[in-house]
C-alpha cells in the first residue's frame, strides 16, 4: 500500500487560515477529498494521512467525519489542546474514532521557541502514549535543539518530524540544520516525513538537484526504515503541482532497491500510524 503521509483538507475561511497570505492566493478556496482522490490515483497512491491545519477541536471532528466517509483517508493527525487541564476529556471525546492516529500542534507559530519544553505541554505529550497516539513535530530549523531536549524526556513516544524541519532550500543553506537534524535522528523513536520541500525552495523556479543535499542528509540519518513520503498538498501547489512534488522523492528513491522504495512510499507510514 502506497500512502501520502501528509496532506490537508479545509473549507476556506480567512480568519481561521490567516497564515494563507497574499502570496498564497492559490490556496484561498476549499480543498476536499474529491479534489485529492484523482491525484492520488494518477500517481499510484492508495490513500493518505490528513493532518490538521487549524487549532480547534471542531476541525479534528470534521476531519474524522471525512475519514469516515472516504476509505482512502487512512488516518487523521488532529489537534487537541495538549496544554489544557481538560486534555483527558478532549481525548475521551475522540476515543471512539479509530482513524485518529496522531496529534499535532503548530509549534512553529508559537512566539516562545522553547514552547515544547513547557511543563503543561510535556504533561500533554505524556498522555498520548497511553492512547496509542503519535505526535507530529512541525518545526523550523531553530527549534531542532529544543526538539532534541524533548526527545530525551520521551524516549518511548513515537514522534515524526514534518517537512524535514523546513530548511532554507531556496538559499541552499545547510548549517546548522544539518548538524541539528543529525542529533535529532539519533533518537530511534523519531521518524521523518520527506515532505514540504517545494515550499521552502524557489517557488516554481526550483530544480530537482536543489533538493539532493537535503535528501542525502535525511536518508543518511533516518535510513529507509524511518522515512515516509508526503505531498503537503494543497500547500505544495504554491510552488509545484502534486505530481511534480511527489516526483522529487520518487526519482531520488530510484537508486534504492524496490523493497526500500516501498517502505518510504507507504509501508513505513502504515507501520508508524498503525494503519
């Protein structure tokens, strides 16, 4: 089974999606399952993981409803308030949804770069394991040293790094992203999504070789057993269409044996999210 490990759905509402600024006009509309399914089919993918894009429980409930109506949505990475004293109640409300596979918080938007080390946030993370839930790390490179400290506190919690931590591909910058990523990858409970790269490159001006130095680092450190392909659709469309986005990783994988390719193209995702 081939799975797109990272994409989004939304009904566009400007106040809720304030991060979609004037440079992202292509995103200012609804993106729903009937828009994605033909793209998955055309590119040889059997399903996807839908990831939260708003920080409210109503969106998580809505995504779970979509997953219930569309078999190709294999899992939902939703949002709950990990810092809330009501977290257990929030998780109880979602407990009967079999397709809730993980949780994400938009850490990259927090003004405090050390947000992940807050006592209340860490208490929230500690409650995920007993529910069998993973956690998606949405970070910028400057957050990687903080993530390393978080990992040392939770060696048994499954984490996955979104978008290879968004290095500055457009400028060709590797340091200190490379060194910090290597430190994070030392933790065996941390996986990585090979996703979100086209939006960190020159929009509609990138070339495939621009990504190779970053892919080399990611594949060297995480290996083919802890990596999963993701489109970050529809966000990717500010810089490339779905096919071109996925082709970057597909072509890079051609140097690996078929069994290794299948791991990155879906098997690892299914294993990580227990699909």
